[in-house]
């Protein structure tokens, strides 16, 4: 079974600064997907970024980028130029390839962006 | 991205009654939908996987007779909490997999959730 670990329950960052959220996972699979989801106070889950394990290049979406270290089974999220709207719970998630696969979520990191 | 709706967004019911929550994929077909439960300040816990036209697959520890799931069409799945009790109060979230997503990403889109309060 897969496990996803987020070791930072809460983090705080000042507006315009950069913050990195950590995520590690454990799997025996070689092909899989990794995700970061954002859950703001509205509780709507929003996909932030996705990484395919077979791709060596780290995914980037505007101010969001990941540091994917497959051998170390690490998948951190970097948020640059933090904005107040980034305040949310962030969940790291793992999914095997295949149509029968399902998401395994980490415990989440609560990020607070301050003025 | 694709849109998933849930109805109702919140519901209050008396203990012993049943509550039905609907999950709809609005602009895509979803052969697979998922139901999650989320307690305050916790992560999402997968309850069951709903497959169109077949029985749902429940996660270990989830009572299938209490949480009835029906996936009668490619755009609708329902979760019925039967004989609800206060401990069933929670935030329920569905997601739908867009099987038409190119590249095999199998991307899941989440509904806005339903807050259930059982008195």
C-alpha cells in the first residue's frame, strides 16, 4: 500500500515571500502520478500541480513548482511570490497509473500567508 | 477544468432519518466517481469508489449498508446515509474521473462538498 507523509502541519509565510511544503511517499510502483491539491476555506479541492513519475523535469504552474526526487521519494511544492489567496490547506497525493487507481492523500499542511 | 456539482451543499437532519447526496459531472462523462469523508482539520478519507452500472467498492471499515452508493448514469452518483446518527455528521466530498482525459492522466475533479449535520 502507498503512504503519503506531510511532516509540516502548519506553516506561515509573508506575502511576496517563497515557501516550500514537504511531502514524502512510499511505494513500490515505478509509474505513478503525484499531485498537490489546495483546499481554501471554501473547502473546494483545487488541483495545483501534477507530476508524472516518468518525467524527470519538474512540473511548473506559474508561481507553483515542484522538486520531484524519485529516488528519495520526495515531492515538495514551492510557492513563489506568495499571495493572501494562497492561504489554504495543501494536500499532497499519490496515484498509481491505471483506470482502477485512486488517490492517496497526505495529512495536509495548513499554510497561512500574512501581510 | 471540468465541473462537478454536489447537492445539497449542506443539510441538517434528525437522527434516524436518511439523507441523499447527489454528485454530478456537468460537462463530461465519469464512469468512476469517488466519495470521501472529511472531518474538521483532517485529510480526505476515501469511503468508496463508484462505478457506473456496477456495485460500489467500499474501503475497509466503511459500512456499505449504511452508506448506500448508486451510480446509475455516466454523470450522476448518489450517496445515501441511512439511519443517520450524530456521529455521521461530517463533510462529504465527491470526485469524478474524466475518463476522456487525454494522455491517461485520469484526472479527478472534485465537487464542492456537502456538510451533513445530524441532530
